[in-house]
C-alpha cells in the first residue's frame, strides 16, 4: 500500500506539471533548477543503472485497466485503455534534500532518464501512449506512468457463443534484457496490489468482467542460458448475451420449429414446397449472418453454427419428405389400390399411434378393383344385350322394355359403384399420405427438440 501511495503522489504531481506547462523559474525553484543541473550534467540515459557488472535493475510493474474499448472476435484482438506503472531505482539520481531546499520530488521529461524497455509481447500494432512525457523522481526512485491504449491478441473460444467466456492476457517483458539484468516484480509486493481495476468502467460494453489475475513467468529459451521474465496480466470476460439472443438465437429457434410444422399443411396444398424453399433460404442467410462475427480460420465451430447447419440439413430433408408425401398422395390414379402391407402398417397401426383416429373401414377386394374395367363401355353392353333380347323375345315388346330398363338401371348402378371404388381407392392413398405426414411431423419435431436442447440448452 505504501508503494501505491507513493505512486499516487507522484502521479498527481506529474498531472499538475503537465497541466501547468513550463513553469517560470523563480527564487522558489532555483533549488530545483540547480538540482536538475547537478543530476543530469554527467548523466546519460543510454546506460543501464547497474550497481556493478553482476547486478540487476528491479522494475516493479503494475497495471490499471480503465475500460474495454473493443473485443474484436474476427481479428481475435482485445482493445483496452489502461495505465502502466513502472517503478525502479536509479542511484545516479539520488540527492541530499537538505542541500536543495528540502526538495524530495523532481519531475523531468521522460526522455532524459533511462527507462526499462518493457513492451507488450502479444501486442497487435503500435502501442498508443497518451501520457508519457514526464517521470517522477523521488530521491533515486523513478516512477513512470504512461496512459496507454493496448491491443493484445486474444484467441477466443466461441464454442458456447453467445454464452461464452473469453480469457485474454497481456504479456509484458523486457525486449533486450534478460532476467539477470532486469528483474520484473510486482508493484506493491504482490499480484493483487499490482493489478488494479478500481476505476474500471464496464458500462456501455458487451462484456462483463469476471476475474483478473497477475503472474510472473520465468522462461528459458534454447538459444540462451539466461532466464527471461514475463509478467502476465490475465482478464476473464463474460459476454452479455441479450442482444445476441434476439438477433441470432430466437430467429434460429423459430425457423427450426417451422420445419416440422410445415408438414401440418394438407398434402394437396401447393404452398408446402414454397414454405420448404423459404426455410432453406432463411437458414442459409442465418449462417451468413453468423459468419460476420466469427474468425475466418477459426478452429472451433460454435455450437450455434452447428445448430444452424442442422437446421439447414433438416430443412432440406423436410423438403424431400414433402415431395415424397405428395407423390404418395397422387399415387392412386397411376398405381391402383394400396398394397395390403402398406394398408396394415399405415391405416391399421400407425393411424392410431399418430392420433388420427381409428376408422372402422373395410377395404375393397381385388375382385372389386379389377371388375371396374368391365363397365367402361356400357353402350356396347347394352346393344349386345338388346340384340339378344330381340332375338329371344321378338314378340314381347313390353317385356323387352322392362328388361331394357333393368339393364339401364344396372349400368347406372355399376357406374356409381365404379366411381365409388375409384374414390375409395384414392381416399386410401390420401389416408396413407396423411398418416405418413403425421409420422414425419413427430419424427422431425422430436429430432429438432433433441438437438436444440443439446446445443442451446
């Protein structure tokens, strides 16, 4: 806490100095001018402030996040605004305060002192620094507080999108010095003190901060025997899913439910093929919509993307099923009566199971179906029978008329029976198509509910 208090005091001094600009030298700050002259007359910022050849400089590093500017899933990049705290000791810049009017703090341009070359290893592009003009010197202790915009690579895990959590890291370390020359440690003495989010602003962003940690890694590379220190600041973010639920999940669920319900349309309805085609086009559009926020070469496909793909596949299968049902529905005039096995499976068994009732109906026999062809030319049959009647009953005109009337009634009855047989045969095929429709409806509905719960539950 003492370190952070010192940092706060020096930080406020730096801000005041930058706001006021160049101060007018007066009698009150002649001591400061003299101190600056004495310290930097023979000082060079190109030399590392080592006590001896075997010594090292300890740099205390801290980070304070202010806000999340952008989480770019396509480029896999986290963009934040932050303040980096770097504290180290340069014995060349120590003085006796009593000799300079009890001056304990000196603000100088950052360019005149030696600074550790701590960089963001996993940064993308140039680090934008907004406030690095000055450093504060407290009798040999130097504090540099640059306000920065950091862009770090963050390989996202979008498997559970939009209910995902992303873990991003900021890896800081020296670019040229190894650990025996530049030793990184925590500002404040521990990881909790070094990583501050007290002024973090999370409003107006799609992400919620869950946790943050800091750690120091000591790495050894094959090229070199010396250790290299890296300080890793980790942040865990959770996406706020409400917007994505409305844009990506709700339309997809509605489209998936429309897939089986299109089978509720009557088989003779021409709109069934139209609805199926629209569902396929809609699912393709949803897939393209999802691609707008996914990395181009992402290894893991989100479960929502798998859900879209399954919707597209089942939309295609439902269109094929609709074509098959229409084929069965119009099969009667082309193929004759329903086979016994199909009649037993669909009209005797499945019809009750799929809640279409249990009609006590007696199908036609094979003889009834074949006998229809003998009644297609009633005029020819009438003339033949009339000729025989005239030859047999030449003198009995009245009886012939009665018999002729009976024959005409028989023909009309046979025609009605023929039409009844045809209509009943067509009705059987329609019943089969209706039962097939209902079976497919339950099959599609059960399958879609299962993969919806598994993938989005």
